[in-house]
C-alpha cells in the first residue's frame, strides 16, 4: 500500500489563486483526484438516499466535459446545461424530475467542449444561478469532473462540503492528496471529507483513510474527516449496466447500505451548516 511519505510527492504543482466564492449552505460537491473512482454512481446513490430521507434533492451534473448522470440512469433529457450555456433557457427550466428516485436532476451534455471551456465569467454566472436555485431544495449534490481544474475549484469552493472520493489504488490516493493540497491553497480543503470507495473490507477501507489522513496531517497540517467507506460490491456494476439505481434494484446490498450511512453523515453536515 502507498504510505504517507509517498503521497507527499504528488506531482501536481500548479498554484491556484485565492478567491472568495459565494457559498451555498446546502450544497455538497462530490470530487476526486483521479477519474473513474465512482463519483457519478455515488452522487446518484447519495441523492437517492437523501431523497428517501424525505429531503428535496437536486443532482447537478457538474462534470462539464464528460457528463453522464443521465447515462447511468438511462434518461434522455430534452433540455440540459447546454441550453443554459447558450443562453436559450434559465437554469430552473432545465431541471427534470427523476420520478423513480424522487429527486430532481440537471443533466449535462457529454462531449461538449463548449461547456468545459466556458469563460470564467460564464462559469461564475452558472454557479450563481445554481446557488439561487439551491434555495428551493434541502440539498444540492454536484457531481464534479475528476481533478482540480478551474471548474472544479469554483464549484467545490461554493459547496458547504466536498466529499472527496478515493480508492486504495496508489494513483487514486496520490491524486486525492494532490486535490487536498491544491485545494488548500484555494482555501477549500478545510471543508473536505473523505469517502473511501471500493474498499475490500471495512478494515482495509479504514487503512486507506488513515494513509491519506496521515499525509494530510504531516505535510499540510490538515485533518480531513472520514465521511464513510463503501465496500466493493458486484451489484454496483449490475446497476450501472442496467441503468437502474442501486437503491431500487438492490437496496439491501453492502454498497447501498454504506451510502445510506454516508447520507446520514451528510444530514449531520447540513444541519450544522443550517444552524451556523
Ligand atoms: N463500490 C463499488 N463497487 C464496485 N464497483 C464500483 C463501486 N463504485 C464504483 N464502481 C465501478 O466504477 C465504475 C465507475 O464509476 P463512475 O462512472 O461513477 O466513476 P466516476 O468517478 O464518475 O468516473 P469519471 O471520473 O469518469 O466521471 C462504475 O461503473 C462501477 O462499475
Ligand atoms: Mg463521472
């Protein structure tokens, strides 16, 4: 396993500028250093779990280059973020209700370079519209693209809390550390909690968390808390393949139960933020 010392050599060295972003009290961003660790699946399942707690939930597909919430759910959105970017519709007009899950979705548009290359000003407008819209919901979950680019920084800085997903793969851990390191320069790492996904067991998942935590404490003087562990579960692939949420298809399976626990953690974060 990668140890804390190796993580320190995380190769990303660009320095983001400090910026004061407007922040939503009920916005949760789902991020990761490395791609393919389960952000989209987790964002959907977390949104679903929060909706099952009776909350009004909006899931925003914030992976502006490679959107795929709609693909994992088998939706064919008639309107999406592209309409907003092009100035054809306001953000509230592209919301669609995902009836089966009991939550709302703003779909992205996969492969649209125009979305990922948005000028900062347009991106800031989009974020402001989202924060406005967030007032109609109990919680907004943003599924971000991997990495720490400008879009990710702006969106996660506007969140109450970012849930940073890592697996135990050395590359994923190193990139998670790099995310926290770069985010710390932008002042957003104090609001990061860790989710270890695809853990082979509870114990292994805790080990992975401790490795990352140790590196953050030693080299960044940060102690990101653990939001929770999600075990590797063959049902996840089944549900992604069948484009059905896991909490409908296999609600009692391990990974589903693990996300429900994280939904309770998020509930606690939201309550704290609301009363702050
Ligand atoms: N707990 C888990 N158990 C088993 N498989 C999982 C688990 N979590 C995620 N996966 C697998 O990982 C794949 C990738 O998930 P997903 O598309 O959600 O990742 P992502 O982080 O959003 O990727 P990208 O960075 O490309 O947006 C899923 O299709 C699923 O097969
Ligand atoms: Mg994704």
